[in-house]
């Protein structure tokens, strides 16, 4: 750890579990280490929740539910708005902490604080706008009343790649709707959530409304919470394989679920694209967050007439990238999250090259402390290569080419995932055809980044269920009640 500002900040991050408004150690005093992926060093030891701690967190969320769910929406909204203001004030601390535990460049961490904060503002505005319906039934014999109610205590599981935004994207709509929550951050990046919950406390969130359990044994701890009949909702962001397991567990209690799972985004560049803009969009869609984003472009599907030029331009830009610790000036590519991630990316690149792809730049693990993989460009990637089937989750561009529009669509849809697609074309009709033909929950049409708290984020096929953000986001935490009453004039 390099400087006193980091030491001070880490000293301020609570190291306990947050249950019923109290910071407390885990049962038996167990702890686990959080490391800096750019050095491999431990930065802090934090409490390691047991099954018993998980159940205690659900006890607290269940006890707080009656009071929070009947708190006026305006009051809940004002607390969320205060949280937004505090986060804006403390932006630098959150950005630095995320860079320390996750590795992304500081500028990108600051971008995540802005993005993550916007969920607090958006849902503070949505909280007071939940509405019902009233009207005569078609027969005219009665009145139909439709009302919305918070679903109950929720369990929120977040991943390590966006430690703040994935938490605010779940916590803000849940609280806006009147739900109480137990949050389980990823074991690699729990510190940001702890600092954020301290902020929620400062913003006035009452005891028990938000509870946090860090744990190194997410399987058994989660299973105990999910199988508890008091839980009414599970929201998960992470890999499809874990999501499928959790869906099975959630089926027993017929829980409401939101699942934000893996992606395998196609990035199509047609021959009529503005190539300058396509290259800028490609760099943003691929290298933001070190390529460790579910929205990261995974397969570049480029028209054969421009594929060589596109690959050359991307390679030239990648040559100027600077890899290093995210806190260092000018760094554009930080470390991957851990050894396992480095092994996976190495294997995908090795397999692509063995199948005949051209390695234009990068392709190797960097010889230095931490878990760094060089930014890489592969062109002429052959069909059947693993890299076209799997989510890369690293700084690797894989380019294939096509000649006919139908082939581009077929290649793009040839995946079990359907989170996001990107298309670059200046032909309006073609762009409209892509909206209709691509099997995707989200589409970037001539843009490389689409995420926005005001938009419904989510996927088709194995990429998930439900939507986060937008007008849809709060409804994931509400349930509908229909009441019929006789015609009052009869
Ligand atoms: P992961 O291994 O599925 O982990 C995600 C979360 O699930 C972590 O909190 C993890 O905790 C927890 N977890 C793991 N096994 C569990 C189990 N058996 N029971 C309960 N919880 C369990 O995924 P990841 O590698 O951290 O994240 C990368 C994946 O997330 C990628 O596939 C990416 O596409 C996806 N993602 C999707 C979106 C989206 O919105 N669609 C956004 C971001 C990321 P531990 O750390 O303790 O294992």
C-alpha cells in the first residue's frame, strides 16, 4: 500500500458485518483478507459471516420491514436523495477504494461513482411515483382497484466488477419500493459496500433496513437465507452458472427473482459505418473496466472490406495503452481481478491462436506483481474457437469478418446469451432492421456504452430475468394486488 491517503481511507472502512444498525464481528471472530489485485497484497481483514450471521441479518431485515414499508414514500425518497448528495461529496474516497480493491483506473472508478450515484437519484424520484389503477369492470357491476405493495425482505448478491454501481442499482429501487434488504457483496470487493452502508447510515436509513454480510462461504450462507420463508425476493448479478443454481434454490420458496447474468456481446461494424466512430465505440465497449464488464464487446463482427483497416486502427490505439496500478497517472488498463481470471483469459487467447487467429498485439501475462494481462488484439478468429463462445472478461479484442448482412445477424445471434449488442452503420433502414433482428436485451446503435439508470438494463436468453433501472426497475420490488368491490351505486 503506497500512501498515507490510502492508509487513512482503509482505516475508515468498517471491518464488521452490518446487522440491525450495528457493526459487529462475525460469529467466532472469523475474518478474511481483501487484496489489491495490482500487488497481491492484503489491504484489510474483514469479518467473515457464518450461516448464523446471515440468518441474523435476515432477522433484522424482517423486523424492520413493517415500519419501513409503511414509511411515507416521500420520506424514503428524501433519504435516498441525501445518500446521492453524500456520495457526490465523498466521490474521491469511493473512487480510490474501488481502484484499490478491484483494480480499475481511478478515472473509471470516478465514472462508476457518478453512474452508481445516479441510481440513488433516479429511484429517489421514482419512489413517490408508484401508482395504482381504479375503474369500473367491463360489466359495470363493480369497481376494480389495482395497488402496488413492496414484496418484502430481499437478498441482494453483487459481483466484484462494479462494486458500487451493482449495489446501488439494487439497494436504491428496493428501498424506494419499501423493501428491506440483506446485501452480500463479492468476497473480492466487500470494502466499497461497507463504506457505502456507512454512508446510508449517515443519510438516515433506519436500523435493519439495510444489512450487510461479507463472507468467504457464499454458498451455504446464501442457501440458508434463500430457503428461509421470510425472504420474498432474490436479486443476483453474476455468472450464469451461479445464477442457475440460485434460481433452483429460489424455486422452492417461489421467490421473486431478478437475474443479471453473463453476456457475449457482438459488435457489428457494417461497411457503411463511420469507421472513426466505430473504432472509438469499440475501444469503449471493449476496454472499459479492463474488459471485465458483462456489457463488454466480446465478438467483433466486421465487414470483410474494412476488417483489416479496423484491426490495424484498434491495434495502433492499443499500442498507446498504459498498463499498471489504477492509481498511477495515465494508466488505462489495470490488473485482472485474480489468478483464475488471468488463467481463463490466457487459455482463450491460446486456443484462438492455436485455431489459426492472428495475434496482432499482446497475448501475454505480464511479468510483474499482481494479476496483469496485456491488452490484446486477435484478428481472423476462426469459427469454433472458444473465445467466440465464452465471455472473455478481459482486455482482448477478437475479430471475425463477414460479407452479407444475414451472416452478420446469424453470427451475432449464435450464442446462448443475449445481454447487449452493438451495431455501427450509417444506413437508417439497416439500423432499424438490426433492432428487430438481434436477440438482445439492449442495443448500442452507433454508441459503445449504453448503461443509464433511466433505462431498463437486462438480458434475454441465458443473460437473465428482469430489469434494473428505468421505470421498470422499481417494479422488480413491488407486487400487484387487485381488489374488486361492488358498484357503489347499485
Ligand atoms: P460469480 O462468481 O457468479 O459471483 C457473483 C456473486 O455471486 C458474488 O457475490 C459471489 O460471491 C456470489 N456467489 C458465488 N457463488 C455463489 C453461491 N453458490 N451462492 C451464492 N452466491 C454465490 O460472478 P463473478 O465472477 O463475480 O462476476 C462476473 C460475472 O457477472 C460475469 O459473468 C458477468 O457477465 C456477470 N455480470 C453481469 C451483469 C449484468 O448486469 N448482467 C453485471 C455485472 C456482472 P463470492 O465472491 O463469495 O464467490
